[in-house]
C-alpha cells in the first residue's frame, strides 16, 4: 500500500489518538490495563517509522491527557515509568532515524524523573532534521485554549496588547503548538467517534479517520498507509465550494 501513496499529497502533520489499550488487554484475558499499554509500544514504533519512511513532517501522539490523571494511581504510576523507559530505550533509534522529539502539554505536572528524561531527550534530538514526533502529555484541548487565553490576558493587563489586536493569528501563536502546523489528518483507533478533548483548536479542518475494529496495540504501518490513502482522495475545501477549490 505504501507504493500506492502519492508522495506529492502527503499530510504534513498527522495526529493520533491511540485508543483501546485497556480493551485490548481485556480481550486477551488480562485484567491489568498496563498489559495493554506495554504491548502498545510496537504500534508506536510502527507509526513513527512508517511516518518517517514516507516523509511526513510532524506526528503528534496523544499519550496522556489531563483527564488521565483521574485514572487509578497504580496505572498512572506505571504509565509514567513506561514513558521514561521507552524514551531511554528509543533514543538511539531516534538518532539513527533522524527523529526530533518534542512535547505539548502541562508537563510540569509529570513526576520529576519523567520530566527530566523527557526534556533531556528533547534537547538531545533538537538538531535532528527528519520527522518531528510530538508527545501530548498532560494535555487537553481545553487546557491549551485556557492557557493561551491567560497569556493574552496578561499582555492586555500589562498594557502591551490592545484588545482590538486580538485575532486568530495571535491566538494560534499563544497555543502550546506554536510553530507547529495544524494537523491535516487525525487517526483514531478503538472505534469511538470523538476527538476526546484533543487539539480542539488545531483540528478544526483536519480529516478524521476512525479504525472501527482495531485497538491501538494491533496498529501497524499498513494501517497508517491505509488512512493516508483515504486522506489523499478527499477534497479539502476549508469552507470553499468544490468549484473554487478546483480553480486554485
């Protein structure tokens, strides 16, 4: 399927909601959800390597939402340890594949050891020039919008910004995704038809692709290529008519 893709019509930025780890574990007969999270690492490698192979520039993985802090403490602690171990283990591969690591979200809420490992890896890969992998950690779209609003309000309060100068462009550069193009394609596994408080502003015109009967641990690069192939036959109008798009 990779050979069928139009390399001149690739999504610049793909966002992924990696859903279904717990249900996958239950399906396999395990009551511990962390079993699903551990087995999801293969899928993470596949989507990163597949994106890098074909020339996608940005890949954002919804790794841990602000709402996930409400999960059982044992699961959260295990996820944080898994995050640190994965970053350590994958750092040589990231360099080999010229991958740059970045993050969005309120990472100050992460345990100190997780923050340290994450920021070290980001700094270590900052000069890589290939695919940028963005981990959304302690992130939610509502948090991002509220945080951006606070930044703008502080400027107005300080007298460095007039209310009439507030516009979409200013708001966009106040978001945590400043400097990152908005996603062209959002992929979700697990069958749910919602964006789950993920990049609410940035996904305004993203194309959505839902895998109905596929949980994240079973995701492979062929599924990535399937979603991109579907994306390539869609007409992206951005509020225009089909006739206007054809004339552009």
